[in-house]
C-alpha cells in the first residue's frame, strides 16, 4: 500500500513538471511572437522623403508636422503620411478657345510654370484640392477678359496678354500657397480659313513687291536701252554725215577731174556719168546678195533723178543770186 502511494506521488510530480514545461513553452512562444510583432510594427513606421519633397504627417487625421527630405519615423497606427508635396517647378499647358474684336475665332495656348514654396505646404495641401483645375480656370478667365477687346494683329503683336495672365493667376494662387513664375502665350492658332487668308494676303504683298521690283528693273533696262540707242543714233548720224561729206568730196574731185580731162563736158554731164556709175555699183552690190530678187527695170528712171538734181541746183543758184541782189540794193550809197 505504501509503495502504491509512493508511485502515485511520483506520477503526480512528473505530471506537474510536464505542465510547467508546457506553460513555459507557450509563454516563450507568445513572448517571441509579441516581440516580433512589436518589431514589425515599429519598422512599419519608418518612411523616407525624396529631395525637393515634403511629407505631410497627420495624427488621427489631424495635421501634425511636415517632414523634409530624409529618413523619418512615425508612430504606427496613430500617425500616417497624408501626402507628399512636390516642391519642384512644374509646368502645365492651358488651351482656350476665344474670339477677337474683329470676330476671328482663335485658340490660345498658355504654358503656366508654378511651384509650392516650402513654407506654404500647409496651405497648398489643405486649402486647395485640385490646383491644376483651379489654375486652368484662372487662365480661362484672364484670356477671355483681354482677347475680345483686341484685334487679331494686336493679339499677335502685344505682350500685354502674357503679363495680364501672369498677374491675375499669380495674385489668386498665392492665397493657396502656389507661386506662379511665368505664364507665356506659346501658341496662337486662328481658324484654318483665316490663317489661309492671312497667308494669301502676305503672298499677294510679296508678289506685289516682286512685280514692283521687276517693273523697276524693266524701266531701268528700257531707259538704258533708249540711252544706248540715242548714243548709237548720234554716232550713226555722225558717221552718215562724214560718209556723205566724203562722198561729196569724192564727187567734186571726180567732177573736177572730168572737166580737166574733158574740157568740152559740162558739169551736168559729169554728174550724170557719176550717178550712172553709182547706179551700176548699187546693182552690183545688190546682185551679190543670194536672197535678193531682181525685178525687171530700166535705168531710164535715172534721168528723172538727174532732172530733179539739176532743178534743185538751178533753184539754189537763183535763190543765192536773189539774196545777193537784195543785199546789194539795201546797202547805203557813199
């Protein structure tokens, strides 16, 4: 009986030891699991922020702080990174359809360059939900307030539109933490038909200038040709005059030679012989040309020419004699 009790006691002790070991094992597992969970949770609070970027950290959905670029830690489950605000300069394009004062429909394209200042991140994130749409609306308003009061040529020539857009958008966006650097108009596109008409006008002006230049050049050519022709005619007349003078001298020498060699021949007969000689020389020269057609004729017509020359000589002599006689009669007697 005693041995039975001792065995029973030993069994109970061993069972107690097993239960203690099991409890310690469970506690160890729980502790290790809890430690791992804590480590994972703590590591989940680590976050990084890129250069030229600011992180907005909230605690229970309320603003807590701003985190600059670098490595940071937040309290897990209590804090969260609401957003990352980019501080770099950004650009957006806005295209607006509008009409000018002279009823020309055109498309104006504006490039808006903006950024968020580091000290205005709170306003930029919490005061404005969609900044790009807001900037787009302000640009629309500025363009439609200025372009309808200008003609198409003024829209192309003036820089006032750029300044007006920049001033109006900058003034309104500053309240929301956005700074506008510039807002230049990068493209103005009128209706296709208006653009074609403008190109046609420009082309016509170019053609008109080219026609004027060509007309001026033709005028210079005509003037120079006329001057050259005048000089040529003058030289030609001088040559003809010299030629006739030489012919007259030759005829006079020939007539004098005839009178010396043939004392009984009169001056009229000498002129007839010379003219007949010139006539045959002329026929010889004409016959030497291959494309000349000779018509039947008689040299009898030469007598008419001789008669005309004789009549002219007689009339000239009579005129000279009359002038001499009148001069002698009008002279005073001594």
